[in-house]
C-alpha cells in the first residue's frame, strides 16, 4: 500500500515549479543581493522579480512586502514591531483565544512588558464576532490581530468586517493568512488590513520563506537589526532561492485557486461520506460553512489520540492532532478547548488536511483504516 499524506496544514510537498525555480537560482544566482557588482545585481533582480510576483497575489505594492524566514517570524514582526513603534498611542491589543502560538505567545510576552491584551472567546464553530471586537475596543487599543483562517479547524473569520470597523476607528489590523493564502481570495485593496502574513511551505513552496505585508505608511520597530535589508524592517541577507521558489508556488496556487478549492471540497465530502458508510462514530469540530475545505478536524469519542496517530502511521497514513508548531506537547489543543471547554473532546480529536495530490480512493482507504483502528480501540477499552 502506498503512503497517504493528509497533514498539508502542517506542510506541503514542494511543487515541480517551485523546485525548478529554486534550483535555477542555486546554480546561477549565488551573489549577495546587497552587493553592487554584477553578481549581486543579478541576485537583486531575481529577488525583486519574486517580490513583485508575491505582491501581485494579494494586489499589494512590492515595497509593502517584508520577506521573512517563516510565518512565525512575520507574525512576531507584525505584532511586536507595530506595538513597540506605536505604544505612545496606547498599549492595548485585541486578539482571539484560538490564534496560532506565534501570535498568542508573542502577546503573552508583551503582557510581561506592560501591554494589556484582550483574548476574545470564540463560539463552538471557532468564530469571533465583530460585535465582540467593538465591545473590547478602548481608547488605548492600537492593534487587533485576528487570523483569517484557523490552522486546526479551518474556521474563516470575518476579517473584512473587522478591518473595515478598525479603519474607521484608526486602529491597525494584522491577520495571519498562512492557512488561507492560495485557497481564499486575498485583496488588500478591498480588505483594509494593515498587515498580513503568508508562508511558502503551506502552498507547495519551500520552507524558510514567508512574507509580511505592511501597508504603505505603517511604521514598525524591526525585530532583527544589523543591516539595511527589507527597507530596514528585517536585517539579514535575503534567501534568494527560497524567495524564487515561494514566488513560483504562489503564482501557481493563486492561478489555480478555484480548482484547488473544489478539489479539497470534493476530498472532504468523500472522506466524511466514507466515514459514515463505515459507521464510524465521529463529530466534525468546526463550522458547517465559512471554512477552509482542505482542513477537517474530527472528534472520535473514546480514542486515545497519540495511540490513534501511531496506528495510522503504521498503516502508512500521516495525520496530526493539531498545529505542527506544538509537536511533542501533551497538552490538549487550545483551539478545541476554547471552542468546547471540554478536555476530553480536545484529547480525542484528529486533524486531517488535504492537498492537490490526494485522491478519492485515498479518502475511502483512509476511512476504512480509521474504522479498523476505532473498532480496535473500543475493544481495548472494554
């Protein structure tokens, strides 16, 4: 039996287009893009082309993009960089209880520095409501950071409405769009966010590449100093091959966005239907609409999740219990705890996330294996 990879929310295989773009740069453009000689100018040209391509995917200007190493770094730069630069206006931040830890841990760190953070609760679909944001705003509020789509359950947040309200109140908005980039339409001309995070390895690009969109006129305190790169917002020699690979993957993903979304929805429907056909006991964690189709988080009553994942792995199936950034943690998902206030549900739920290479046959086999494992685990209990 061939292996089945259903952990695309953690990372994705590198596409042929991205790999070819990287290899071309690795073999020809070894210059430092900050050098003024011919080799440096060629590397700068490649970097500028990649930046233009990436900016176009969200309808931004190239100079509004800060190239970073990871989405986590971009989130850190957005939150810390903005509040440090604007703390003279206020020291209040609004976020949600289900953000990626790149945002949550950063906010917790800022609390120790004297900032005030409001962590908005979510409903059982994992959604924040605009009225909650409005009620949380104070005269001290300088930043709202709400993710566009949750990386564990796929819930889409009303970021457009939040950003429109915040613009009226002259409050900055950052949105982590790492999971939605390449599947959802992102247009910073229509959605007045101040900052937006996207990452390469979630869309079949290489690891080690991401960007932070920063609306023109927005000032940030840099998180990394020691150089003039990225318009003094992020020091350090840029990773030109990774940027080229990211741009190639992004261009392909955005151009094929509708087909990718339809394929993910079909996989999701096939998987859930197959689970029902096999009479597996389960519940879907998250919303019935307004979700990313490639992520489905499922509660299997009575399972022990670590043992379940090991058994899946022995069958050649790769899935996860939540964010890859919490690997090794024995704590239940903070996202599911916030949604259901139920440790048992959080401790018996598995995230499956699909990609372009997955097939309907794989979904049917996946459901059959889950049936075998859950039946075995029920026998073990009794």
